[in-house]
């Protein structure tokens, strides 16, 4: 019977190919929804493995299902997700595989994720007749704030066949090789946008008494909002309100009649998100009333909380134990980063893990989204073994549960 150990050994043998693939993707990064070259290479690889491939899912996404030659229609289905997009950053690394697409860079490690996905596809299709179910491989575009997961869901990625569980990973340069963050409950945050427009009354810069200065009102609102996390949020819980944009006025001698604030809201539950938005609205309304101004608030929902199920985390912990040993799985306080793997986890509960990708004694420690970001490629076979292992282990669990 196929074991996680077998998969791990084969993943290690695949290491040189994984590095080759990753470096090729790194040299040719593509922004969200334009992953035509990347998706094309993935699709060709999957076809060469004998898989039936669907392209154009969520614009540039690629999907294939690995399954044995004969299997009942209602056999269990598990989804594995790999994101493919790069960021609008000018790479500053001086390495032979540096970006050849100036101003675009794989600064989050999605080049590694795509290479891992190609490796997982190779191992699982080699052993397809030993799988007690189906593995849906999802290569996702546009993770970096552009809604690639949602676009794939809208294009039916969760149908025909419908997965009952999903697993994914993010390589993480701030974690040492050989460690994996596995935890039930929230790992990463929901990220939403709140836009507030303050309407005052514009006028001459020398006649303030005949105006309602939108700049002054909006400035008071920004200051008053700082009390929300400090005084409306339970101190044992996490929340962030970042006023990232503040636009008001047109000239030095004109008092502004309109100010626009754009804010990033991070929370670990829908209740917290709703509390923050309600308090932002109340505070803005109260300040505006005091100055004779008025406001409008718009909530643009972004990615939901990235949450792992208890069962998914337990399964993943066992897989990590087999691949890296019993002390490898660690827990961290949730981070306020957003990640649209949450769209899959919300529909097919499972587990998303962070895989250590730097050598504490090595040089590669730059943070994600930094122009010097890079990672230790020795994590690539580990990533392959973890996700191929999670799929196998979940399918085996369903199979045993049925007998
Ligand atoms: Zn990122
Ligand atoms: Zn990322």
C-alpha cells in the first residue's frame, strides 16, 4: 500500500526538477490574471502526465483531477490548491534566476507553490491506481488581492466533482526549514476595505467661517477611530484599522468640501469585522454631526478568515509528523495577513499550513513582498510530500470510514 514515506522519498528524488521549475517560474513572473505562460507550462505538464486538463477557470486558472482508472462516481474528492501569481515589485536579488520581467517579481514564493503543484501532480498520477478517491489539483491565479479564488469558484471549480476537503500551503521565509505551522481555527485574517467620504462645504481659504472644512473633519475622524481598537475591541482579541489613503482638497487657498478615506480592516471573525465597521460608522457620524458635515461609508468585502478545521489540522499534524518528525508541527498566534485559500476552506474544510523556508544559518531571511525576498529551495520536496501526503491520508480516512 502506498505510504507517505514512499511519497516523501519520491519527492526527494524529484528535487532537481522542482528547483528547475521554480527557477523558470521565478525568471518569468506574471501578475494576477495574466499567468498565461505559467498556466500554459502547468497545463502541458498535466497533459503529459495523462490528465484531462481544464484551462481558463477564473481567467487563467488550471484544473485537473487525478483518479484511478475505475472508481464509483461518488468516491471521495479532495482539493489541493497552488497559487501562481507574482507581485508588481522590481527584484533586487542578484541571482542567476532573477526576474527577467522588470517590475514584476515572485516576492511571495508562489513560484515555489506552482513548482510544488507540478511535483504533486507527477507523484499522484504515477500512483493514481492506488488512490481510493479523486484529487482535484487547482492552480489558482491572482491570489494577491485580486480575487483569483473567487473567480475560480464563480467558474465552478467546486463542482463536478465537488471536493469535501481542501488542503494548501504557503512557504514562509520567516520560519526555519523543517518546521510547519499547523493549527485548528484561525491562522490568517479577513481583509476588508472601508471607504468613507466626508462631505463639508468648500470655500475661500481666507473665509473659514463660511465653510465646513472636510479636511479638518476627516482628520478628527482618523484620530477618533484610533479609540476603536483601544476601547471597543476586547483586548484579548485582535483587530486592525489602517487608514491607508487620505485625499482632500485641491489648492492651498481653497477649503476642501470633500475628503476621502480608504481603510484596510483586519479581523479574525465576522462578528469582529461587523463590530469594527459599525463603530467606524458611528464615530464618523458623531464627528461629522459635531462639525455640521455628513459622511457616507462603503464596505468592500475582501477575503474571509483563513480557518482550519479541527479534523483537517489533526490530519495535517500527523502527515507533518511522518514527513519531518514529531516536533516539526508548531503553532503561532494568528497573523493579520489575508489569503484567499479561505474561499476554498470555507466550502471544503481542511487545512492550510505554513512551511518553513529559510535556513537559520543561511542568508535568505527577507520578508515576503520585500524586493530581496527569496527562499531555501530545500523546502520544495517537503511541500510536495506534505500535500501529496495530505491528499492520500484524507482519501484513506474516508475510505476506511466507509467500510
Ligand atoms: Zn503575498
Ligand atoms: Zn502568498
